[in-house]
C-alpha cells in the first residue's frame, strides 16, 4: 500500500496549535516550495521536516494533525499525541518521532492504514508469554490471516467501507471480537520546542573509543543519547572512565541533524554523585526549566526601600479600603508554612446567619505590571514545592513578610464576604479591597484538634499566640462555625455533581542535621484541610463570575475538560469484568459510583480506581475567555461549575495576580491591562506549562526522597495492590504510601510464567519452584486488584528502587 499525501480521517488540530504553526515553526535550512520537503543529499536517518508553507496548508486542509507529544516513560519507543476523535495517535520509535522530545508541540502525518496498530487485548487468543511487551500487531499483519479490523474511532468509517484497495481492511457488521485499530503517525515538524533540551545523566566512552567525542546517556530514557565533545569531559576521562560512572552531569542538546540517530550537544555542568539529594535535586530543577537562582538586583529594586520590619501600610491607603483590622481573622496552614496568603473570618449575626470572609493577600499592590519583578514572576509563574524546600515565585521579602498575612500585622488584602446561613445558603455577597490584621496563625493540626474536641476548653499554651484582645474561646468558636458551614457547603457541592479524584501522597520527616529522610507516611487530608478548601473554592467561583461579567473577553479563568471518552471506555470495560460498575455519564454519577469503593472495606480497590481514572482525566487549564469564545468550553468538569478561576494564592501563582488586577479594575481601583486576548493567550499557556512542570518536579522530589530512604533504611516490605498486568511484569500501588512500582517476575524462582490477556480478567500465572519450606511447586494467579507483598530495595543503578514479589505464604497456594 503506497503512502498517501492526504491521510484519511485527519482531524482539525486544536486552536492553540493552529495559531502557533506560523509563529513558532522553525524555518527549514533549505528552501522548498509549498507541499515539498527540504532536501539533503547526504544519507538521512530522519525525514526532513515539511516546509512552513506545507505545514500551514496541510493544517488548513485538515490533512495534518497538531498536538503535544507524550512519550511513555516506561517504554521510550511509544509516543502519542491526542486525537480530536478520541483515541490517541500512536507514534512508534525514535525514527517516526523525528527528533521531537516529550512535551513538544508537533505536527503529525498519518501513516497508511495497513500500518495502524491493533489495540492491546484484541490481537491474540494465545495464553503463552511469547510476545514481548514492546511488540504489537499492525492491520496488515492481521489482514494477512483474514482478520477484519475496525477503526478505533468507528464513527469515521461506515460499516463495510474498504479503506485500501491495495490491502483491503473492512469492518464486518456482525464481526464480534474484531481488533480495533489505532491510528499510527509520524512527526513531520516541531511547532514549539517545549522541552528544555536539558537532561541529567552520565558520560561514557563511545563504542569505538572516538578520541574527539563522548557519549552522554540521559537518566530519562525518553531523551536521546547525546554526542558531546571530549574536550568538555574531565582530562583523565579516557583513561579512568570508570571513576565517572556514578557522577551526574547536565547536558544540553544544541542540534540534531537528519543524518544521525543521536543528538549533538554540550556538557553544562557536573552535579555530583548520583543518588545524592542535592545533586539529584539540582538536576531535576535544571532539566525541567525551574529557575532557582537568586533574584537579580533589578528585581529587588522593585521592592520597598525600607527594612522589612519597618514597612507600614501608607495611611492614605486605609481610606480607600474596607477596614477589617478590628475583626477576628485567622490563618490555617501547614505548620511549616511561611507564605500565608489566605485568612478567614466568621461572625455569628444571630437568627442562624453568619458573616463569613475570605481574605487574600493583595500581591498586585507590590507587583506592578510591566516591572522587572512582574516579568520574573510571569516567567517563573509558580512556586515549586520540593520535599526539602520551596523555590519561590517572588522574593522572600514579599512571600514571607510584606504580603504574608502574619499575625498582629496589618496587611493589604482582597476580600470576599458573604452573609450566609449555617447550611451554606448565600444571602448576600460583597467583594472589594480591604485591610486585615490576622489574630492567630493556626496550623491544620491545631484546627483539627478543635474540630475533634468541640467541647474542650483550650488553654492559651495549647494554641499559638493570639492577638487583638481575643481568647481561645473566640478561636474555638470561629473554627467550629466555619467547620459547620464548610460541611454543608461540601455536601451541597457534591450533591450538585462535583467529583473528587484525590490520589495518595507521600510525606517525609527529615533529619535536622543531614536533611535526609528518617521517616515517611501517607499524607492524610482531614476536616481542617477541607474546611479551608471549601471557602477557597467559593471565593474563586465568586471572583470568576465578577471578572467575567466586567471583562468578558479578557477574563483569566480556569477550565477542566471532561474525561477522555475513549480512554474512559477502556477503564469502565476493564472494571466491568471484575464486577465493578462505573457510571461515567457525568461527574456526579462517577463520584457516586466511586463512593462505594472509598470505605474502609474496599479502600484498596478505591485507590486503584482513582489511579486508573487518572489516565483519561485531563488537566485543568488556564485560559483567556476571549480566546475560546464558546462558553460551554469554560466548564470545570471536576467542580461541575460553569465559571472558575484562581484567586486565592497570589503569592505562589502568577494567574492569581492577573486575576487580582482584573478584580481591582472591576472595582474601579485602576485600569485593566491593555493586553488583547491574543496577547493574554500565550501567557496563560506558559502558566499551564509551568504548573505542569512544577507538579512533575514535586513528584520527582518525593520519588527521590523515597529512593534515598529505601537505600539508607531498606529493604522494606510493603503490601500492594495490582493495577495492571503485562506479560513478564505487573504494576502495583503500595497501599500505605500511594507509590506505584513495576514488579518484574523473570528473575524469580519460577518454573513457569503464563500470561493470559484474552481471558475475561487478564492474568499472570506464576508457578513457584519448591524451596526449603515448600517441597512441591505451587501456583499463584495474579490479576488486577490482587493483593500482594513486595520487597523494596535499592537497585545497582544509583537512584533506582527494585520491587520484588514476595513468595506467597502456603495458605495462598492454589
């Protein structure tokens, strides 16, 4: 079947890709006319990129697809881009990825239908383990043995339609169990190089011991190996290369010619020994483009030129703001928090009414648009939270002093104040600029103690210092009233269709001297956390409506697309085989389905379900209202609300500062930004990218500390639940920690391994050899939701953990 110039069933790319094609697509090195590729007489490994003209025309004609490349972290040969039709488009191997890296925005051309991929679990009736985890069947393979192959997105093709005259692949109307095809494509251009082109890894000698070049091998297998100049390596590297096997470096890709399967680049710096916390942390920050440098003198010059402990709110500002300084307000944060950007107040008005206030630090007062401080804050976009430290978005003078709502200090704020009933019914709402003076800095633990012991008379020494002439009873009553209202707000929110898919998180205790982890536990969200969450959500929604009403084309909002239907169907089909019925018709129905598996009895199953649903769950996104236009696209799926934004964390999130500026303008306290929707769009996209990077870095930091703990204190024995089955391995979730690991079985003392992916429930059957305690072999069947025990130990490779399946006890024998 010959390659077609206009691939079938190509869908229109998403708006952001389409807009970026002409702006960001690199101009080819050689000239070429419309529809033609650049030419290079030298033998090439990669296809040349299409010209700018060809890309623009192909996108306009819906012949090419634009999207963000996602490379499988566990198998670098598998990559995907989202398809507007639902099922992701598959890109196989380095060559078809054509020098694009994870996160890049790329243009993809579909391959001929005969090369499309038969989706897993539909390709074989064999129960043997002969297939490797990297193998897959194409439509051509199956067609050659007479198997008909429906397209994964069947709506694209009518029943019985012949997709290729050269190699007929037809849909048979009554064919049951036919393998579904996933479209396969190849990258023909990179629109936006979102990946930093930086990687941490190790230097090695070339196989031919080339004296002028060395090989850089990234830790992240999704990044290509890089050829670097030998002159940049240590002087004794050639003769003593083994001395550097565990030294971690940072390298940068600078070019990647069509003629080479490896990129070219340069060493940036040596980080230190692999596995060491500071070396690994620095590598993570650099690789993901997190700026952890000190703020420049130009940035610091934007701050008030007075000692931090001497700064006072100018007297004239009081007259233009609502004064809450005499009212009892409190902050509730993690015990170690120093950037306090939200406070709460609650006054009982009588007759079952309360005045509840959410007060947020007015960071925009100090971060003026167009200043060097604003520029750096916009570039960083978010604070990044690591296990051992925070990389702040703003200078610490602002984060921890001038903006932080520290107790007994007057601070500038924006406030949203409601008159509401105990049931959370809002009678009245006020929003404006304000000044507060927090009376007490509470931790979540303090607030939780009051919630759990509502009748207790608290002594002053049992709570943090209280200012403003208030006592412990005032603190207690305020917390209890807020808790009572928050419970009703939460109940109402979920009855209105909200969805919560909260995954477990691991937290660590650190040795004060070494900074190394000396303990760990699963982070548990309690009523005190939920109390704060409910009022922050309410404030964010209130502000979203206000700024959108005043600035319908320039509001900075946050949307959350619905779960990806194609991926969701795979999850629900799999779950139904195990008797678990998930109603995914709406966020509300899905939440109701999950509620059955969140209780004590089936908590483990609930954890697996939440992890399974993480794949079809799309990330929430910042956007400018004038860019999307269609209000139905503004919807926040998880919250099930039409409008939402981020307003409550301006110290650590740049979008919140943008929202504050809009809010101030809507209140008549200044002019809105003169940026158009087209100018605001790349700012929101950058904020999305930075938020995703920050989350990845936080997760990698937790993984690093867990790895170090296992190395120093292991091996560990943990109970786990199986989440996925492959032919020689399975994925588990550690139940106490929420950590996912892959368990390989090939090196276990087994006499037989049988993988059955065609059964109703995919299973891996292991036959253990006899040992000193078991005189005969016995069989262990592993499927999804099976509870197992695993041993965690440090791998030979620095920074890696090996999870090994424990031999089951005799009572588990079959």
